[in-house]
C-alpha cells in the first residue's frame, strides 16, 4: 500500500468472523494487545450504488473506513482494485492473496503489499506470510501460516512472475511520482514568482500610503495648532460670558491680550474667533447692565420689606396685648363660675335647695360659655388680622396658648354644666322618691279601712279592684296572703308587684288563646294562598308545555331553508305556531292574574304580609322565562313570515323574468315593437287580465301551475287590478344593456352611418328596437337610448370576431353600504320605508336623479328581496358609495 499509515493498520492475516448482507466478514488476527480492530466486510446497495462493495474499517457499516473496492459480484474480498483512501484513486500496490493450501472460492484470502524499492525476497516472503488468513473450516490444529515448498517449480515460477509484475508496477509508480514532483516544483516556482510580484506591489502601496499619511499628519498638526490657539481664546471668551460686574474689566483685558497673542497662530479661524469675542463682549455688557439694574431694584425692595416688617411687628405687638386682656378677662369669668360648684355639691342640702343651686350654676355656666365663645372668636379674628408674616410667626405659639386657655375654659364649663345637671337630676330623683313614698303611704292608708296598720284579705281584694281593675282569684289571694300576711306598709310594694304579676299572667293566658285562634285562621288563609299558587303553577306548566310544542313546530324555521318549505308552507307553519303562542299567552295572563290576587290578599292582611314572596318570585321568574320563550318564537315566526313574503316575491319574480323573455322572443319573431305588440294584444287602451293570462299560458317555456298566472298579473300590476296599461306593459318588457368595451353609437343600422357619440365602459342603454343584423359586416346591432343623456342610436352587441361590446344588464344595483329606502326623491322631505342591507339587489325603475338640497345622486328602484319600491342614494356628497352597478 502506498499510504504507510493505512498499510500499518490493515497489514496482517484475516479470518472469517461473521456475515453481513449475505457475505462473510473477515477480522484481522493481531497478537498485539490493545490494537485497533480491523474488518473486511461487504455492504449492499441499500444506501445507494456508490456505497455498495467491499470495505476495510474498524466497524461494520461505520463512518470510519480505510479502503474501498467496488466489485459487488465477488463472493470474497477481491485481490486487487482497492482505492486508498476510499474516495481516492486505485492503489495498485495493495494486494490480497489466499493462504497456501486453501481455495479462494471457499472464502479464504491473503494480502500481500509492496513497500517500494529496496525490498528483497526474504522480506517479501515474510510480508506474504504475515498477510495470510485461513478459512473457518480449517481445523484448529492447523497453523494459519504455511511455508511454500522450494521443490514446487510451478509455484516458484508463479512467485517470480508476480515479483516481476510488481516491480514493473513499482517502476511505473516511481515514474508517476517523479512526474508529479516536477509539476509540483514548477507550480512552487510560479507561486514564489507571484508572491514576489505581490510583495513589490504591497511595498509600493505602503510607501504611497506613508507619504499620504505624512502629508495628512502635517495638515492635522497645523490644524491642531490653529484649534489650540482658537481654543485658548475661546476659553477666555467663555469666562467673559459668565463674568460678574466685579470681574468684567479684568476678563476683558485678558481677552484682548489673548487675541493679540494668538492672532497669527489661529490662521483661518482668526476672523471667526474675533467675531465671537466681539459678540460675547456686547452680550456680556448687556447682561451686566441688567444685573446692575436688578441689584438696584432688589435693594429698593429690601428697604420696602424692612419697613413693612417693622410696621407688621408693631401691629402684631398691639394685637397681642389686646388678646392678652381678653384672655385675662375670660380667666376671671371662668374662676368665678367654677366657684359656684360648692353651692350644689354639699351633701346635707335638701332637694329643693340643691335644685335651686344647680339651676343657678347652669345659668352662670351658660353665660360664661357665651362669653368664652365671643372671646375665642375675637382672638381668632385678631390672629387673622396679624397676617402671614415673620412677626406673626414669632408670636404664633403665644397666640395658640391664649386660644387654648379659652378652649380649655369652655371644656371646664362643660364639665361643670354636666356636674350641675347630674346634681339637679339627683335632687329631682330624691324629690320624686319622697313624693312616691308619700303617695304609697296615702294609698296604704286609703285601703287600710280599719286603720290597724295592716291590710286584711278583703282590703287586699279591694286594693286590686281599685288600683288594677282586676278581680283577684281565690287561689292567687291565698298565695299572696301566705307570703305577705300580715300585710304591713313595708310589704305594700311587694303586694303591689304580686297583684300586677297576677294580672299579667291572667292577661297572658287570654292573649295566648287569642293567638291560637289567630294562628288557625292564618293557616287557613295561607292554605288558600298556597292553593292559588298551585293553580298558577299548573297553568304555567301547561303554558310551558304549549311553548314546547310551539318550539318544536318552529324548529324547521331555524334549520330548514325557505327553498325546502316554500312560501305557502312557511305561511301555514307560521299560522300554526301563532295559535299555540296565543294559547300560551292566555295561560300566562291567568298566571299573572293569580299572582296579583295573591299579592293583593297578602298585602291587605297584616298577618299575611310577605307570605306571597314564597310563591310570587318563582312564579314571576317562570312567567318571565316563558314570556321570553314566546317572544323568541314570535320573532322567529315574524322572520318566517318575512321569508315567506320574500320567497313568494322571488318565485313570482322568476316567473316574471321567464315571461318577459318569452314575450320579447315572440316580439322578435313577429318583428314588432313594444307598442305594436301591445296593440295586437290589448282590447283598446289596456290589456285585460284574462288576455294576459291567456298569453302566458300560450308560452310553453313558461311553467305555471294553476292560478299562478293570475298571481303573476297581480304581482306585475298590483293586487286587485284587472287591467294593464300600455305604459306598465312597456316597463315590463324593457331590456337594458351595459357597455363593457369602448364603442360608438351611430345614427343608422349600417355600421358606417354617422356617429352620434362614443360610449364609455359602464354606461347603461335601454333597447328601443332590435336586435337586427348588419349584413355588410355580419354583426348584430340594437337601437338603444343612453340612460346618461338620452342619446339615441344603433350600437353593435358583439364584433364579428366575438368581441363583446354590450352585455345584458345595467338596470340592477347592489348595496355596498347600508342605507335607507324612502318614498320621495328628497331625503329631507320624504319618509323612510325601510333599511336596505348590504348585499341587497335593487332593480332600477328610474335612473339617476339629483337631490339638489343635499347634492347627491339617487335612483328609484325595487328591492328584489321583497318588492319594496322607493328612492335610494347611489353616492353621497362626500363621495361615499352606497350602490354599485352589478
């Protein structure tokens, strides 16, 4: 192998170790411990034909490989044709040979490598012995190496021939190697020459750049000196800008000296810096003049402030003295009033004397409090008069202390007033107690008829009857007498209490009996209310059931399209649902009546108040939900009725279009105009309903069921009409075209007749006559009236090559922005018929007219949705589009 690294790795003896992709895998037998594993294996074309063949590598199918042979047909590793490396050229020196005494077809091979010149026979022989490997069928006792017998002449001749062949290949390899070295030497010299040339160019470029750099540095140095000189002067200018009146003269002199010193060095910047200096001096002088003026003004203000401060101090001192006098007077008043507390607080005073002393004290307190209130108001007023200044701030604490004396005095008066009030209440209670005691003594003496100091049984009964209007039961009397007898005056209060308790117990028993009677009556009344609630609940359940049936009937309205039900089916279904809703409403009305009845009965009876709230809220909730269900169903029914009307209109409109097509076809066949055809049908000035119905039934292409022709007549003319005027007939059969490609309108049928005017794309034309064929060029033309300006003439429908100029339509608009349908041209003076939703299609009955009041364009049209007729705005005065041609 020519690659020494690969040769060292793969050289050796190989033996079969396993199989891969149907062929044997050979492993190198290497006695060296820790040596890398080397395998020879086959890989099929599952990864592509370029990867199929025999490989040397450390692992079957691994990413690392050393050599490759593309011979896919060989059952064992090929002896030659190996590429080293695997994607390089073929290495002729890498050879595999089978071990002596074994057949290659059985899977045995041995490798022999040429190591270059200078190899002798013994070294090669050893190389060969080291490169042998044995097949797996060989017995274990047989050694993998075998020595070729010298007596075998054929084998020796074969070895010699192979040796000569290898020598020849080696010579060729050496010659090729010599040729490559010469080419590499030539390339090396060319590269060295190119490098020398580039080096010379680089040196020249470096010299040029150095010269430019020196020139630039000289210029920069000169510029730097100018900038440094200018900067030195500008620093002085900057100090002049912030000069004060005290430093201005010195800084100005310094600036002039700096200008003289750096004048020549500044060069081109001298004029600019000089201007800056002059401007700065002027600005600074102005600023300093302002400063001096401000200082003078400030001094004047300070003098005025000092004067004002002195005046304020004198005023504050005067007010403070007045406030001190007020406080002194208040303190004297407080002390005087407080001294009156001893007059009513003596423990040995009679109730009358204590009441008199407390009342006098309260009057004095009230008078003192009024005086203190006035004093506080006066103090606060004088404090405000002091103003907000330094002198008032200095006496602030003193003033607050004065006010606090008055406030605290009022608190003392309040405490004194409470004490007097308490003494007064105490005296009153004591007086009342004495009076009560005297009253009880009088009552006892009154009922003590025998004046023995005690009350007998008869006297106790009389006492009860007189004082309580209560006849004492015998048992109660016995109990009282056992407890209190003898009933002396000291037990009179207990007697009073016991008789009162006995009377209360009797009354309580009577009240309990009355309460029980009222309870039974209340239960009956509640039962009656509950019965009303139960009846209302049953009615609600029936109403809910009815609404459920109505919802089931209404389900197709929400899920099935109008095309499946038809107009009559929609109307019939809507009527059925409405009857169910009417029944449900009647039941709900009864529920409302019963709820009102419950509320009335409970509101009129004090004992039943609030009892209706156990039923009415739930009933009202169910009633509201049922009412909402009914309204929802009715809304769906209303939508269904609208859909029925629209469906009926759409069905009639389809029949109308088919009828118009048939009539115009018949007119074309007979070559008649609209007026002529009407006269041929009409009976005088109008076309009767019967004649029109007969006309429609005569058209085989118009499919009409029984009675539909009559409905179509009414759809066109109006409900209840029996005749159709010529104007209505002509309006019915009007045909419009829309210009889709620029063309011209001419005066006659011939295409070369005089031109009336050009037609623009989008213009709408009404057919007056035709279509007719222009024989000279073979095109069909129609006589039309332009709706834009009423221009009349013939126009080609399509060219003789099929290019269309006109297409049917132009009398239909689509709503692109929601607007309204009104009953008149003027928006301000007309009434709204209904809203027109985005996407609705409008058939034009009268083309664009202008509403001068609002400067907008409007048309009169008929909604294809439901046949509603009125005026609609095409575009607003700000350019907003509401309708577009379709």
